[in-house]
C-alpha cells in the first residue's frame, strides 16, 4: 500500500463535508477477474540449499521456459536463478522443486500469475516445519519435515 497526501475537489451539494475534514480513500488502479493468484508468502520462501543442490536447481531451472522469458533470452543461468520470480512446489515424490513464474498485478497479499507451470489447486510451499513443530521460512528439509502447503 502506498499513501499520498492529496487535495481533491468533490461536489458537496448536501454540505456534509466541512472545510478541514480528512479522509482515507482507496483508489482502484487495476482489476483482474478469473485469474490464478499466488500468495506473497510463497514468493518470499527461499529454502537454504547446499552448493550441490543449488547447482542442480540452477541447471533444471534454466530449462524452464519462464526462466528464459522473464529474464530475456540467453541470460546466464545464475542471473536467471537470482532474478526470475519463482515458487516452490512438491513433486509427486515429495521433493521440493522451483517453478519460474511471470507475475501481473499484485496487492498486499497476492500476485497475479500470468504464466508459469502451475495449476489451480496446486500446493505451494510457504515455509518448513522443524521436527519440534515450529515453522521456519527456509532451511534444508529433514526427512521428517513437511512444508505447510497453501493452495492458490
């Protein structure tokens, strides 16, 4: 949310508005209907990876069409990995996997999914659970940790 101080002229035929009154106004600047939206928490999630895991993911990530489209053709794999928005999902084998996405309009809680290999109802990772049940925003998953899912 962005706040601006502004002076606005409005019609006041019933004289309900008095000089010096203040108001908080929300101005709708864009609206989309029937779109998939991604929680901002899923976009912020970044697991801690070993150097070997990072190299594996960078190589696999570069093969995704969105990794090229979002960052321009021919971008270096590391640059694409660092700059392309991504979310993390679980494969059918239960392995965390990054998915490149292209985003549209957003608000405080969600971003519009314009393109990416995601389906409605697919679970996205927003954090990891430690063995003691406390959640974390990142870190390598242990054999007993399961990330809390979020559906979009």
